[in-house]
C-alpha cells in the first residue's frame, strides 16, 4: 500500500490506495504484548468473517501482523456509515427518502438473518448499531465490526459472556445477566430500525430524561395511535404510510422487553416485506437500559427506564464509522 489517504485513530479505518490504484479500508488494532489484550478481538474478526459470504456483510480482503499491530483489510465503503449519513454533520448527511431507508432496513435484516440462521456456525453480532452499518456507493448496507461477535455451535441456544455493546441498543436481559442469544441482536435491530425511520439518535442527552430514548418515544406514539409522527420529516409527505406503520411496528416487536416475544430475524424480514401480516399482532412494552450502573427490568405498569444518570461502557455517541 503506497499512499495514506486518510489518518484516523485506532480501531477506525484508514483509507489506503494500493499500487494499482484501488482504494481499500484498513482497520488497525493494537495488542498489548504482555497481556495479549486485543488479540481476541483480532482473531474473532478473522474467524468470523473468513467464511461469510453475503451481500449485506463486509468482506474481509486480508490481514497482517506487525509487532503489536494487527491490520484488517476490507473493501472501501464510499458512503461511510449509516450513523454519518443520518446523524452526522451537514457535510456527511444524505437526505434519504423512503425507498433508500426501506432498502437499508431490509438489507441489514437479511444480513442478520444470514448470520443467525444460515452461517455455519451461527453467529451473534453483539454490537448492532448505526455506526456499524456501512454503505457502499449504491447505499447497499454492510454489517461490520465483528470484534465482539460470538459463535453459537449447533444445538446451543445461548452463551454466557461479559456484557459488551452500546447503550441504547443493549437488550435488557443481556445487560442484566450476560446471557447472549440471537434475540439480543434482534433487540438491537429493532432499535436501529426505529432510528432509520425516524432519523433520530437512539439516546439524546440534550432532552429531558423522559424524552431521551427513541424506543420510549416510539412506544408512546404507538399507544397514542400517532405512530406516523415518528417518520423523519426529511422523507417528505409522499411515502407509503401503510408500509411505514408496518416498519415501525416491526421495530417495536423486535424491541419488546420479553426476549421470547421478539421474532427471529428471518421472520422479521418476512414481516417487513409483508409476507407475514402483522395487522393484528399484539405488541408488548419494549425494554430499555438507561444506566448500566443500576440495571433492572421495568415493571409492567411503567416504562422500564432505569435511571436518569447516563453511563455506559461505550458512549452512545459512537465514532462516525467502524469496520470489522
């Protein structure tokens, strides 16, 4: 690789030009040689991505070890991350109409369905969020950043692990117990789907505590029969309202507090495409983790927001992009 086109911090990709002029993305991970801290993430990404082939997943092109540095090489994504085009600065935002939002939502859902049900062995991503969805020149979404992913062997329904992820996207039962299942990703997808439709960040600390959380806002609008108020005004007035309602309902179904009530990702895809009618499906209250220092499930009579103090292992205002 000859020329460095862009310099960014560790774990955020560099854009490099190869000798033949092809631009690739290179992610660097540093390993503490004494403790080998960071090595697991590097190995996890290689193992996870080596055998995955799907239009909606990033493609690993190669890797390199140089002392304490580990490098992963991917196709360059011209439109960076979903977080940037939805919530980034004016120079990065793209005014998305309904159709691209629909296509991005379906692409992410199909990528996750592949990981959960078709990939061998099955994979739980564990950190689905807008900054981990990359977009190519045609706005085709690619699920990225598999450093936290875990493998589910045949006949294994869950694994117990330390809690990792991003506040706002964390499934409550996982945050409480460390019990990781496919439904952990389903919850995160539900939150992401609401984010795509609304164009709003999942946690907005500039608002009062009761209004900070997108999942809570969506639930309250649903209960008030005003669900279309969630649609991003940028979409305009000319969009299929019935489909928009369906997408928001699928988001809420995926984000339900009780994990067993959430649909599998393949079923969520069929709901989005209207192959499964959800007109009469009952939606129960969503779950919410607002403070990882004081986690508990909400009571049935109140929305499960835990504390006004915002704390997380990782800021919900994540870096604008990430590659796996």
